[in-house]
């Protein structure tokens, strides 16, 4: 079990765990999850860690079918600018390896933002805390467990 799955069980949150065989040579962990599990990429969300100009880490959760708009994330967080966090810093702060960072059960609490597109979905799929492991849950539960804010932080891939 991962901290993410343990948290869901402890809180009694309805969820489904899905697993697949992770390939070490993929470019997109989220894309791999969607393809391997036969899921719509607009329902599979990736968890990305960004850093503000004041070195605060923020968590952005966006569909794997698009990308994180750092300018929109900065605006949502009320800061001047954001950039992607150093992968080692993201791993230390969350307790998860890159490619398996779950928004749930992180070592430290970070301000978290979920793309607005999640509101229209019955459930979203996010990393369960390990490459090759996803969890499906209602967006309202994801927002409640992470104390997240909905914001238009995703942008479609060109």
C-alpha cells in the first residue's frame, strides 16, 4: 500500500485502484497510464510540482491530455511567477518518485490547485503513489483531501 491508498482507506473515501506494467522508457507517465488502462486522457490527471519566486512549492493537477500553464498557476496562487520545481526537491517534499507523485498522502502539505476541467467529471484518475498504480476517485473528494482550489491551470497541447 502507498500513503495515498492508505489515506483513502482511513477516510473511507470511495475509490478504485488500477494497476498496469510500467515501462522504464516512456516519455509521459500519465500518457502511459491512460493508454495502458484504456482511459480517456482527459480523465487521467498528472500531479506536477512547481516553485514560486519565494521558493514555495505548489501542486498543480491537470489532465495528461494537456499541460500545466505556469502563468495561470501563479495567478491562481497569487504570486508573480512559477517554474517547474527541481525533481529532487519535488521528491523530497512529496515523498514520492517523479512519475509516481500522488496528490494524496504527501509528506508535507502544499497549496494545491486542480484544473477546472475536473469539475465536469464523475471521477478522475491520479497517481496512487507509484509508477504503474492509479486511483480513481470523485473530484470533490480529491479537492477535499488535498484542500485544493479549482482553477483554470491546464492548457490543451497544441
